[in-house]
C-alpha cells in the first residue's frame, strides 16, 4: 500500500515564515537590545573619565594645581589621585629648576659686572692699538653675557607661578608708555623715530606689572635692535572689545616660515648681525600665555614686523 503525503509550496513557505518570526526575529531583537544596553552602560561608565579628560585638556600648561576630587566617582578616584601626585611632583621639579636658573643667573651677575668694570678701566689705561680691538671684543662679550643673564632671570621669573599668581587690575597704556621710554636712549643712538600712542579710553587688563613691562621692553627692544639706522618704530595700545598692544617697525621683517620658530628658546634667525641670546620672544610668549593673551607676528604696513598682543579687557571694579 502506498501512502503519499504532499504539501503545497505555499504551505511550506508559510511554515518557514512562521518559524522565522517565532525564533530568529526575537533573537535579533534580543541581540540589538543587549548591544544597546552594553553601549549605554559603557558610555555611562566612561562619563567621569570624559569629564576628567575635558578638565585636563582645557588647562593651560602653567596650571599645575591638583584636579578637583570632590565630585569624582569611586572608580576613577585612584586615577585622579595618581594624576594629582604626578602634577605635584612635576610642579616641585619645575620650581626647583626655576630656582636653580634664577640663582645661577643671579650669581653670574656680580662677576660679570666686575669684569665689565675692569675691562672698561683697562681700555682707558692701555692705549695700545694692538690691544684696543681685543678690549673692545671683551667689552661686547661682557655686554652679551649681561644680556643673556638678564634674559635668563626674566625667563625664570615668568615661569610658571610668578606671573599667574601676582596679577592686579592695571592700565596697559601706563605700562607700555613707561617701557617705551626705557628704550628712548637706544633709539636715539640709532636715530630711530620711536613713538607711543595710547588708547583714548583706559586699557584695563588683569596683569602682572613686572611681566608686562618685560614683555613690552622685549618687543620694543627687538624693533629698535633689528630696524636699520634712521628707521621707525611705533608702539600703540587700543582698547575696544579687547585690549591690544601693537609694536610695529619698518625693519627687515620676519619671514613667514620663521614666525613660529622665533618663539623657541635660543632660536635666532641666521644671517643676522645684531647680537642677542634668542630668549626675548620666548619670554614674551610665556608672559602672554600667563595672561591668556594671544600673540601674532604679522607683516607691518611698511614691510617690517608688526607684533600684536591681544588681552581680555576688564571693566573698572572687576
Ligand atoms: N622686530 C623684529 N624685526 C626683525 N627680526 C626680528 C624682530 N624681532 C625678532 N626678530 C628675529 O627673531 C629672533 C628671535 O628674537 P628674540 O627676541 O627671541 O631673541 P634675540 O633678540 O636674538 O635675543 P635676546 O634674547 O637678546 O632678545 C631674533 O634673533 C631676530 O632674528
Ligand atoms: Mg630680542
């Protein structure tokens, strides 16, 4: 006897669909739900780390104070403590290096001043044409050393706590005009027309007086130093939404490709006959950084250098 069982194709395909919807679809849904739950969990777990990352990446390199631990969740607490410990060691290390540089520079000052006095004395006593060029070399060597030591002292002073922690509300007009006056004699010697123009309104900023004096002196000194005899240097302050210091000269200018490198320590542009230690602009940059100011080097209207430093403007009583 032959029993034949048959099923239509439609019925089979309906069965397949039923199996699919009963087993596979719930499983896919389960997998998707699981993935979403894992992703939400990981993302929630990483939130404190993201907060920490944001807080650290927003910091200036001068800010080495410990990370706030009060709102830190338990899981990241040991990490924050380790970071704070590292910041503390780094701060102490930097402070001890600064102290060393400042002390060393300070100790150099007295013997160099003595050397300069004796060279000057010898120059006056020995009137020998063979010795005079040597004496004059010795004299300019002393001047270069004095400049280097003074710049190293300035650099040690601006890093990293001094400038940031000793700020008061002050008028940049007053500082810029005083610093410019300090260079009048040097400008006269080179027959350079050195001018200062203040802003019509007060240019109030939150700043460190010594640091800002150093900044303007270094910028005006460069302008006078690198501009040819008979040139022109103008210093001005403007006070609009921001307070801006502009130092412009009609000297040789700084090529675009050098405008970042000149801020590096001891970097000087080759082929320049003027003497210097290559520290001035790095001091200026540190001071700008400590004031949250931006500094740019541009080409001036007469083809020379235009240095622009922009500060946040403060209101009286702020
Ligand atoms: N106003 C300027 N015009 C042309 N070149 C400039 C000007 N200012 C700076 N420079 C170039 O940038 C270089 C770096 O300047 P920076 O003030 O850092 O060092 P320096 O003047 O050589 O030495 P010092 O430490 O005595 O200031 C200079 O050597 C010079 O070549
Ligand atoms: Mg200089």
